[in-house]
């Protein structure tokens, strides 16, 4: 096992299920035999504030926080939040981002406008960017609420971890009745080019 | 067995393994999840106390009769519990007692950034500081041993990045030497009158000296020799950032941050060319090391404010920063009250009435944010009522009427009651609004003495706020529906006019309460496009379900997201054109 630590940053809006996705990632890496650390600020996660979670794995991980400019993958649940945290990504890092805009309070009340062309701007700064239509793919898989799992599938394809560990983690963390849909959503995400 | 646990989960596990029988706390970020996890272990009696002082006193009571107890709180909670803590230091314990205090550098979710390590020195009790979840478990177990061996309460300090980070933990077994409780009288030790306390003070001073000496050989105070050019003394989360940023540096990792093992520090200092202390917040270790005559660099290069990150440590040591992508400025995304939150209508009304709002801490503090913009002060839990009394004492009569204190149910029971009693007793003519949403919402919906259930989920007495206020002596007590804007306006303005203390209690629950039969969402509303004139009146309450669509119609129109709307009906009361109606 090399000494390299792999860094993943998950960003989005409180209530989007970011913390659960970060749990599944961490569980997968532990099952695959790595040291794992995960850090997040969730005091305000339920009130629609911006949420960031750091997940790191490798032979030995020290800080639970991804050092600025060392993120290998930015796993984005919402476009503006993904753009906001690009500074955590290393130059040439990978972005997997949900094609979704959620208006923040100042935009809701018409004081500011949602910044235009977020997806394009992300792609300009990070050419290795996969834009995922999470919502529609999840509906195709059988449930709109499985969008995160589609994204997770896409992220999994970009990491060198055996598929069986992902499946095992999903089976452990996702409620029984939603499992089939989520496994299907995961595979759809994995299939994305 | 291996599991990924947060620091808080690992502390709960450690307490279980250490044979703890009683766990008591008042919720507060980032400490809350410790008690939410001790309830997984039937062997532990876990409970929410009304406030941190009571929580500690419950722990002390259990300890004095022989059981091991755990008490947890956020950093500012220790201010509330400081009174028993300082004298507990003198009495010492019977069963081990561990007080977890969770600091919040960077103020992710707090009103100040105080460094609780100062309490260890001030109260003269040992403090352990774990650096990851495995240490959270092990240090908790060890803290009980130290507590009983040295006859002292032990502080276990975490920070947000320890409490809320997860890492891999090896679990152990619950000790089979669980201490049984029984009455043992020992007044010389447990009755702190001057005669007894004078004797105990000497014991406390000797204990600190002994701990400092023994600390030099405790495995949790660990020297890691690498390159000797740089030596760093560090502890807790800072250790992790140092290892990340300065992998070659020699390190003295302190597991016990009070009292300091000075001989060990001297030894380490002698082995390295240049000595540093890397610590978040105050120069707590640094000043003590300097005071014993060891030259060391600390706050010269590291900020007293905020938390550390690997990048900030690197920068402090003059190492090149990583290349970073810079992005243009974006609209912020602050938190907001939920759609249908019962607090919203009250703050809209207070804004309209131009009240001077003496605020408090809870979800309702978000009433400070635009467009509600109706909170003028916020200092600490329970302060709203006392501050209102003080303001009314000195304001001219026409301004006095504007003073309104707002306080949540949990906060009122925490430390608001005393303020209200004082207001009545001293004839303070202000209006107090108790926002009773039936839960401690801000910290993630914990039960409280007003909510009718305990932490262990047993039904419990629910405080009758109206009766309580009357018993205190408030003559004018009225209960209102906070979702009815006319009622809010009429009642609040009438009570503001009254030259006497009055209390208004709101009676609608938090929309996130899951327990059956408490919150019921109404049918979602929708904006009828043809009727919406684009007047923007509905935007004044800042409900996240209502979005302004600038491109709709000539002036723009409002739109309600049916998936977010909880059907509280507040927005429709603002619409003069009846454009907001039940969705068909
Ligand atoms: C001394 C102290 N303890 C704990 C906290 C953490 N805290 C902030 S607000 C709050 C409770 C708020 O509950 P409530 O007053 O019922 O208002 P709600 O959030 O339900 O609107 C708590 C526990 C704190 N800030 N200070
Ligand atoms: S959690 Fe409850 S009290 Fe807090 S903002 Fe939401 S509805 Fe209001
Ligand atoms: S009824 Fe109006 S104010 Fe209430 S939740 Fe729905 S959109 Fe928001």
C-alpha cells in the first residue's frame, strides 16, 4: 500500500444527504482496509446552510481536514456550492457534480441573482469534470431520492477501490426497503463516462 | 472489533467500557451527540438536565455515593457549571467523575471562542485532550482511573474537529469492576465549610504537583523523535495538523494538558534545536512553558483566533502554500428558519412593531437575519430577560415600551426563569415572549422539561409555562398562535403598551418534531399566477419555500415550492390579492 492519502471533499446544501454519502464513503474505505478520517461541520446542516464534509483515506491519515489545494475529488451536490469550494481541490483534480441549482436566501427574495453558468465556470477551471443529471437518472432507477447514490456511483468509478466494498457499505448504510433502487442507482452512476 | 466512530460516539463508548452508571448533560454543539449515544447502552442512566450546572450536580451526587458518572457540555456550558466545578475540585470524588467540555474554535456554532483549558488551571483539575476517536475512547477510560487514583474530577476537552470527526476505533469490553453505589458519610471531605475546605485546598495543591510529576511517565504524554531541528509541543487536533504539515519534525504530544509535565518538557526542549508550541486559541501551554524559563515560539507565528488547519500550520512555519483555484464572489448561503417555522410570524410582527428585541439563543436567533431583522441583542442563554429588565430601568418612558425579550422554551427553563422572577420582583415593565416550540430545536431537537418526554424516551411531566409564570407573579400571561399574524400583532402590541411585566407564550411546535401527534403539516400553498401582482409582500417573511421569479410577468412573481411548503399559511396572510391559496 502506498503512503499516498486520497482526499475527497463533499459539498452542498444542508438537507441534501451529504452526511450520509460521506458515511458510505468512509465505511467503504474502512472495509477496503484503509485508515479513514472524516470531518464535517453539521451544526447548521438542517437549516439550509452550506455544508462541507472532508473524507480522507490511505495507509495512515493524520489531519481529518483536507489540506487546502490537495483535494483529489470534489463531490458536489449543488453547482454554486461546488464552485465555492474549488479552492480545496488540487490543480488537475476531478469534479463530479450534480446538475442542480438551489437558490440561497438572498436569491429567493430577489435581492441577488443565482450566478450564471456555474457548470461552465467549473468546467473551465477543472477540465476533469463530470456533470451528472442526478435527479433524472435517479427517477430512471426508480426513485428521485436516490440522486446521491447515482453521484456516488460516478465517484466510485474514479477511485481505485474494489466494487464489492462499495456494495457492502451501501447494504450496511441504506435502509432495506430502499436498497434495490439504490444499488441500481449506484450502477447507473458507475456506468457514466 | 473495529468501527468508524465520531469523537463523541467514542467518548460514549469509552464511558460505557469504563463502567459509567450515570450520564447527564445539557445539549450544546459540538458536545450533544455524546449523550445521544450513551442511551445505546442500557447500563447507563442517561438524562438531559435543565442546564449544565444541574447536570454537573447530578454527576457529583452519583459520584459521591460511589458510582462513575459522565457529564458533558459545550465550552460555554462550563461557565454555567463553574460554581460546582471549582469546589468539586476540593472535595474530590468517590466514584470517578469525568466532565467533557467541547470547545468550538472558529465558532462554527457558538457565541464565543473561549478556551476551556483555562478552566483546568483555574479550578486546579487535570485535563486530558484526545487527538482522534481512538484516543477519545481510551482517554475517557483513563480519565476514570485518574479520577479515582488522584481523587479528583477530570476534564476531558474536545474541539469541534475532534467531536465531529470520524476515524477508525478498536472497541473494548465494559469493565467487570463496575462500582456499586452506597451511602458513605465523610463530612470532612464532602462538606465544604471553611474549616474543611482549608484542609482540602492543601490536598488540591499537592495533587497538582503530583500529577505534574507523574505526567512525565504517562504514556499519553509521548515524545516522537524525528529530525531534531524543529521540536513541537502540541496536543489534540493540532497534533494531527502538525504531523500533516511538518512530517519530519520531532513532537512532544501531550495527552494531559493540565498540569503540564515540566520535566518531560525540559528533556524534550534539550533534545531539539528550536522549540515551538502549536496550539489553537490561547497560549495556554506556551505561557506556562515560558514561565518555567524554557524559550519557545508560539503565538508569534500562530493566531489566537480561529481553528488550525494543515495549511495554516504550514503557513506559520513559512512553508510554501499549495496552489489554489480562486473563484469569484458568490451569494452567501447562511442557515434559515425552516418553511413553516413557528418563530417566523413573531419576528415579522416584532419587526413591524419596531420593537427593541432583547434576544436569546436558539433557532429563533435566526430572527436576526434579513428580511425578519428583529433581534437587537444576543449574549448568552437566558440573558434576554435580565437584559430587558436592565434596559427598562434606564430608558425614557416612550422607549421603554419597545423592549421585548424573546426566549425559547428550553432556554427559558435553562436560565430564563431566574430572570423572569427578578423582573417581576423588581417591577420591570417589559414584555417577555416565550417561544414554546415544544423542543430544544437548535441543537437537533432534544427533549426538555417542557416537552413531555425524557432523553430515554419515557413520558415525563411537561412544565405548564402559563401556571409557572403566574406562580412567579406575572399577572398578564397570554398564549397565542404564532401562525396567526393578526393575533400576534394585537396581543404583542397590547402587552408592549402595558406598564407592567407581561408574558406571551406561543403554542405551535417545531416543524421537524417527528413524534406522533405534535406537528402536522398543512396542505402546501401555491401562488395563483393570474392574481400575483408582483408586490413582493410575501417575501418579507423569508420563507425558504417561496422563491422570487424575476422573469415571471412584468415585475416578476412569487413561486412556492410544493415540496418544501409546510402549509403554515403565514405567507397568505400577507398577500392582499389572495394570490396564495391551497394547491389544487
Ligand atoms: C450555556 C449554553 N448551553 C448550551 C448552548 C447551546 N444551545 C444554544 S441554543 C440552545 C437551545 C435552544 O432551544 P430553545 O430555547 O428551545 O429554542 P429553539 O432552538 O427550540 O428555537 C442550546 C442548547 C449554549 N449556547 N449555551
Ligand atoms: S428546527 Fe424547528 S424551531 Fe428550528 S427553524 Fe426549523 S422549525 Fe423552526
Ligand atoms: S405556507 Fe407560505 S410561509 Fe408557510 S411554509 Fe408554505 S410557503 Fe412558507
